[in-house]
C-alpha cells in the first residue's frame, strides 16, 4: 500500500505489482491508478479474497495504530513477481514493503538485485526480518 490513493508520488513510469479483490475497493484502486498514469498491468484481481485495507485508529492522546487486513495481497505469488520482473532492467527502482508475504518481498528484491535494479524496502509493518532483507 505504498501508493495509498496515489497522492504525492511520481506517477508517470510507475508500475504497480499487487493483488486486489474483485470488489469496489479493487476496482477503485485500479481506476485511480490508471487515471494517474500508473501501469496496473501487474495488478491482478482475486475472487478468493477482498482488497486489503489498513484502517488507522487514533486514541485520545493522538497515538495511532494501523490495523492491516492483508486480503488479496496475501495471495501475491512468486509467479506474479516473476511475470512483472521480466520488464525490469538495470537502474530501475524497485520498491517493496511487508504488507505482502515476506517470502514474496524477499523474492522480489532478489530478482531486482539480479537485474541490477535499485531496491528500496519500507520495513512496515514492523517485524523481525531475515538477514537477507
């Protein structure tokens, strides 16, 4: 969910790899990203899980807590990554985060490194990580 609604990011030339549910959120995300010029070719739609969400709760002291409901993101697979990685080339920037299975994030970053891409990992949500990450 590094893109949120796409506000404040460089949109032209951005390709998103994700999985959304066959629901209003998934349709809305794909439409919004497409309107902003992002490539959604690698955003697949799952009929087995809803689109992931991350509601933010704020307590009376202003502290927030984000509840991550991974939904279809949990179904992102190595084959989804492999398919998208076919177009990566040296110097491309590949960003990743931990809202998908960690093994899939590791796999994506490994492929990116093999192709001499620049990799960026947002380590959210916080968790114990392997040395390879």
